[in-house]
C-alpha cells in the first residue's frame, strides 16, 4: 500500500518548473496540469495517513472506516481552518511585527503552526508529514506567501540538500540491479496510470487529444512527495531497503523522462514553445 501511496502524488515542483520554462503559464492546459497535481498531492497525503494507520497493526472494517474518515477530515478541516482563520492571525502578527521591526514574526508563527499541525497529525495516528503539508497548503493562498518564500529560501538552502543526501545514502545500487525488472515495471505503471487516469478525464471535459495526453504526461513526475513517503516507510520498517531503492529509481526516472515527453506532446498540440529554452 505504501508503494501505491508513492504512485498517487505528482511532483508539483517538477511540473510547474517545466510549464514555466516552456512559457505556458496562464494557458488552460497549464492550469489543468498544476491544479490536478496539487489535488494529487493532497490525495497522496490522505493515502499516506491511511497507510500508516493500517501498517500500525491489524485493523477491522470499522476501524478502517474511522481511519479514512479521520484522514479526510483532518486534511479538509485543517486546510479550511488554516486558510480562513490562521492565515488572518498570521497576517495580523506580520503587520504588528513590521511596526515593531520584527519582519519575520509572521513567518515564524506560520512555521510554528506547521509544526503544530504535524504534531496533531501524529497524535491522531496520521503521519506528521501530512500535517505539515496541510499547513503549507493553507498558507499557500496567503497574501504573505511571497514573503514566506523568501523566508523559506534560507531553510531550503540548508535543509533541502541534506534532505536529498539523506535519501540518497540509503539507496543500495545492488538492490536496484537485483530488482531491475520490478523497477522497470513500476516505472511503466507510474507512466500508464497517470496518462490513462488523467488523460481520459481531460479528454472527456473537452480538451483536445494532444492536450489531454499532455495533461497525463504532466502528471507523471513523482519526486519529492513520493520520496518522502518512501523514506517514511523505510524509517518505520514498513518497507525494506530494496523496495525503497526501487521507488527512488522510479521517482528519478519519471522526473527525467516526463519533461521531454511533455514538450513533445505540447508541440504536437500546436502550442508555441519554440521561443523557450
């Protein structure tokens, strides 16, 4: 089930970067891809929370229903409370901080709220990762988001390299060789599920065939969320090092091959991207 959770989420970072570099910001196909990718990440967090609860031990049907309900409620209610109430509080604190020459007061409070969400998520049996993600989703629509991004740059400069290094040192290349065909199959499934599962609905709502294919390909990259889920599964003993290595390889392969395939589909669809890169 943890492998399934890694297949749910789409790498918004990879997809948004490719769309930006191709000069497609503001076009319907770009809105469709990025919007669906964000929804995918939210669903991935719900699946992660459910997977963690199930892996904690035996669970009956009523317990499973409660777990699913709890995960969905936490994500939906947490995002609503954050975007409607906590965002305003953080905004007021930020304005007050400017007056007192404390320009990072709002960012500090938002970061504390993210840690609180993570704590509550872990407390109710859902992964702390889900809580932090929900908090980030809530604050993504804040008027202070540009300022938050500047504050995050310092944290990203320190922790993002450490994050990817910590993921990489656990990977065993020998495991990749031993499970080569499973890795190939998982990568093929990763491409097929998104292209079919997202491309067909895009076609049904009136998009052209090439744009529908582009939506499916644009949803294919799995990287940061999938790797976080996989590392969580490894650190808690839910999956082994061999399966972890396969998931990491799948994430890298989808992230590498999706951008050129997306560019090809968009060109076939008549989008003018020749002036970009």
